[in-house]
């Protein structure tokens, strides 16, 4: 996965029954967008999102052409949400923390699982911040692979249009932009 974005239209709660609809929204030479909608119990859209996928050769780590692997007839035309590129920020960060990639962070491809990057974004908020706001919109760009034992500096910038978070070791590993709303 190279990008993921979602927007929460309506907050969902524990034990609430949901329905998920997903489809391939587009396919280019080396990436494909998979979109999804999450519906609440009443059938109303609660979350809409998209993820951008690339296929990497396990042995060479080179990108593979999507069109040679999957039939283009599976592509849908519906596109509700775009995955945005998160821009680099040159100003000094508002805060910074350190994290070392652990064995439990690693996926089958021997690099840090994409969900663990989202954990780093989530954990850049204090418990007090989580009590007064929740994430309404999230965009994560995966920039480079991280491996077990790698050290990551997670920088946070509080901006007028949201919060930007970047994790970097020797080079940037991910960049995220978060928009929150007060509870």
C-alpha cells in the first residue's frame, strides 16, 4: 500500500453493526485505487475512503505492472474520495518522539505493517487530546519501508488546517495529515 485516506462522516460506536462495500476504483500502470464505504446500522454512509496499492516483487523489491497481473474488467467507475499527497513541511516540528520498530510491527513482507504507521499517527496525540476530539479525516503516504530494529523519529506539526505527522529514519518513511473535530 502506498497511500490510504478516509473521512468519517458519522462516528461509529462499539457493538454497532456495520456493512462495508469495496471495489477497485481505478488502475494505472503501477498502482491501483481500492475504494470503500462503511455504512451504519441505518444504511447511512459513516466512513468513505480509498487506498492506493502497488505490487512489489518479493525477490527484487521492484514494482510490478498492475495490468499484467489483473484483468482491467474488474475496475469500477465510482470514485467518492481521493488519496491526497501529504506535503513536506520545512518548519521546525511542534513535537517529536522516537520509536524503534519491533518484531510485532513486521508483516509477511518483512517490513513494518501499514497499520502500525497509523498507530504512530494515533499515538502522536495525547490522552487528553483523544478525550476532547476525534479524527475526522486521515491521509497517510507511505514513503519508504521500515524494518525491525529501525529507529523512527515521529515529528508533529500543528497547522491551521490540521496536523501533519512525519516518521523518518535515515529517510522519510511516512507522512500523514490529520483533521480532527471536537467531541
